[in-house]
């Protein structure tokens, strides 16, 4: 799942990027309201973490503009503790409010609640993805095949989730690098191939029927072939 952090405190933004990435999310960061609004409107995020006090465009104005066209869940982060400030944020369209300073564990819990409430991409998609005997629980971040739990790293889980959501589609190395690692593809980097090999070793090798296939010269596809 992809999160957008809009926070002008650079140290806090870097802390959130690192912590949320380690928790298995793909994280994009903006350090001012103008860039944040552009990314929020043009991007495809599952949830926004939005500071209320931003240079360029303040958080409430950004939120009001966003709500004209998109209903992406928004968790506001702010040092303001007054009830009126929280009420104004919620009335403008925020889904939750977390005051600074906060415990990272509470932040993660609130993110999970909002994602559970909204569903991936703000739609009604099930929180469980499945192909043949392979199953992924998006909320508990667990995967299993034929009833056997799969021990996946955060990146492997995100990679598998993307492939499951797009099952039957051939995804290029460039798209996988962008969606899972949030990076531009570098032909000198074999990070995608290495991750695919490790993922295949966990979801296919121990089982009779392979699900993850290589399409030579094009990319990779997850599908149940006869």
C-alpha cells in the first residue's frame, strides 16, 4: 500500500518515511503544501498523512481542495491540541486526527484502522486477495499457500500484493520498481530480479504448481496456468 506524507519538518518526515517503509508501506514525501497537493491530486495513494501547518498551502486548505475531487483517507498530524482545531479539521474532511508528539505504534494502529475502514484505494476491494491456493490477508499482512504460512519480508509482501491485485497482467521491471520500491528503474540494478527469485522460492518452489511466471523480454505475471 502506498502512503503520502505531507510534512514540512524534514527530520520528522524522514523518520516517518523510514518507519513506515520498514512497516511494509511504499512512502512518498512532500515537504510543503504546494508539492503535497500536486502529489495528492495526481498520485494513487491509499492514505495521506497531512500536517496542518505547511508552507505554501496550509493543511486545511490543501484538504479542502483535495476533497473536491478525491476521497483518499487523510490522517492529520498536528501540534495543535485545541478542540476547535480538531473539529475544524474533521469538518473539512479529515478522517482522523493525531497530535504531536505521538507514539509510532499509535500512528501505525490508526493507519491500519483507516485502511480497514476505507478498503484499499478507498474502494470496496476485499481485504483478502487470492489466487488458487495462495491467499494474502492485507490487514494482518499475512500470506499463506495451501494453508502453510509464508515467511515474507515487507518488500516481498508488497511485491506479492501488487502481483495479486494485477493477477493475469504482465508487469514490467520498471513498473515493479516504481510501485514497490518507489524508485526509477535503473538497468544496472537487479533488485527486481533478486526479489522475484526470492519470492518465487517461497510461493512456488515448495509447491507442485507454479503461479509466478516470467514473460521473456516483458516482465512477470502471477496467474494459475492450466
